C-alpha cells in the first residue's frame, strides 16, 4: 500500500476488534475500538492493535521517506461503544492467569500493552501526531491509552479514573510515566492513588487533558484541530520533539514498571482477588445488559462498597 495509493482514496480496514479508516483529505487514520463484549483491553483487542499499527507505521513511513505532501500524518484513537472509551485491563483474564500461576502470560500481556502504547507515545518515530478522542469513560488501561497520545481531546461528559488501588493493584502500563509528562510527579501519584473519577474539565484544569468540548462535538473538534495545524505542522512537530526531550518516556522505564506490576499481581491477596472477581462479574453483567448506565461501570463504585464486596 503506497503513499500515492493512500492520497487517492479512503481505505477501510477491519481488524475484528478495531475499525480503521484512512481519511485521505486530512491525512489521518481513525482507529475506533469495538471489542466484543465488555469494552476492555482484551488479548484479542491488543492483537488487533499490533496488526493495525504495523500497517499504519508502514504507510506513514513510506510517505515520510518519499517526502509526499499528502502523507499520513495523524492517528485518532476513539471508541464505538456509546458512553465508553475503554474500561481498562481485562480483569477476568488477569484472574484466570493469576489463579493458575502463569506469570509468563501476565507479563506477555503487560509487555504487549506497553509495545502498543509506546508506538503512540513516539508517533512511530516520525513527524506524526497521535490524538485520543475520549467520549465517555476512560478507566485504568483505557486512561493510559488516552494519555499515550500526543493530544488528548475529551467531551464534557467524559470521565477518567484509575480504580486499581481499590483492589490492591496500581496501573502498571504507563500511567505514572505518562501522567508525569503532563503534571507534576506528586499530582500524578495523587490522581492514581485516589481511585476517584475525574471529569474532563477537572483534568483540563490540571493540564492532563488538552482540549474539552461539549458532548457530541468531539469528532468535529478533532477535524478542527487537524485543519488548524495544516500550514504550521513543522513548528508543532518540533515542539512535540522538544517536549519529549524535556520529559522523556523510555520503553525501558515502562518495562521496568511492568515487572513491578506483574510481581504485585502474582502476590495479590485472596481478598483482593475476590474484589477483582466481583468487579469483573459486575461489569460483565452490565455489558450483557446493554452497556453502561448513568451510574457508570462498577469500577467507579465508592471504595466502601467495593471493599464490602471483598469480605473480611
């Protein structure tokens, strides 16, 4: 698939859990998550991301090397699930591999997450801008995926949170590194350890979210953002490079944290595993019933209610 082919048409690709559309007019690719069942980072969704990124990277690189003015320059990550961006890691899968003591499987999953997010963090090592459009809930690994993008655009009704500390874990696939790029280390720890939900407006005021728009206007905001940069991309790409140099995130750092996360998961207490199982089952029932309601997914429950579910 050549750069000239891309410039002449729109290309739609189906990766099972992902809907990928190349928009030639604005030189962008829209990657919309549409996982089967609960909208979390399942192994199959991660595999779809790997396959999609291979094509996106090859296309963007060929256009860059050919100095094609119509080359692919933007990637937009969004969700097709109404009211939800992504509810995070696959708790049911975590429990399955933890129960059988399969550390290798858990580490493989976590490393795959890091590999996928690092491509977004680095923009495929090209003059390339990654954008996250959050409409609805972004929890745990979903919040991390949004933070991995160069630009985070959210609608007013979007909510964000890291519920992992409710069951004795922490978000281990980039949360601390990526939040620290956008806020102070102290604030990053506070957001992660609080287990609370944050509105898009709150995170905008803290410098975590870049753009907030009214509900229903998110896609338009992405198009406006790309159009506004059209004649000034060189300067913005240079600014992105400078920001990454001042606040670098290395793959080695992310993988070091993964090891801590895996160690923590494999030694999680029985009580905390019960909490994870409760949340996973409650979320599954919620999605089997047709998606999230206004109260949000169970991971957003008050800590007292979650703790009660774990028993003594």
